[in-house]
């Protein structure tokens, strides 16, 4: 296991902004400032290997997720420590997630929802694709998110929007 995979597959209580929950299908690359540059592989050959392996493991997005990013060679430490994702803070979060998102699986959104506690609500749309709001055709999901954005009021509870005809 490469060092970046160890970082991203740590215990659920170590979730940080930009990191993904433990049971995500495939951990994404870290972005600039999310972890010290030293935590990112520096060898181009290690990325070539990861791309080759992940192209087989995760045919839809694995190769792009394993590919090299500019921050692998970032020359400075983050300006501030990573933000901890937890149930402390304002209760103004609405997560919108498709049940069949090929890039960000539902399990990751469910774990993020759990980590945020009562600060958040989640609207889950029974549809595929990587975009929920306005990109997806689910009227229930679109209306729920629009109501939140225009009023600032979250749904009383998490909400699942059933599949709608295309």
C-alpha cells in the first residue's frame, strides 16, 4: 500500500476536508494544501504503476484518479492545518447525492453525513450520474436543493427522492 493510500484509508474519526471516508471505492488524489507535500509520492514511476493497476481495478475512473497531480511536487507546507470534519459548527449543510454516482459512491456521502451529525441533512436521488442538482433530471432532488439555496432552510430530515421517468 502506498503512503497516500494509508493516509486516506485511516480511521473514520480522522476525516478531513478533502479526504474521503474509509469505504470509498477508490481514494482520490490529495489536493494542494490538504496534506504536507512530503506525504505525496515523488516518483513518476509510482504514478505509472498506480494508473496501470487502477485502470484494471476501477475501469471507469481509476486511471484518472491515480494519475499525477501538480501538488505531488508542491514545494511548501500547507498554510494552515487541515480542517476537521465533525458535528461541531453551524447547522447549515445540505448534501446532495445520487445513488449510482460512478465517481463518488453513495457510501462516501453516507459517511460524510454521519461525520457531520445534526449539522447536516442529505437528499439522495435515485438516479445515476455524477451531478445531482440541475444536472440530474430528478425534480424532487432539484426542488429540495433549490428550496435550501433560496431560503436557507434545510429539510427537517434526510430525504430520498424516488426515481423519476427520464
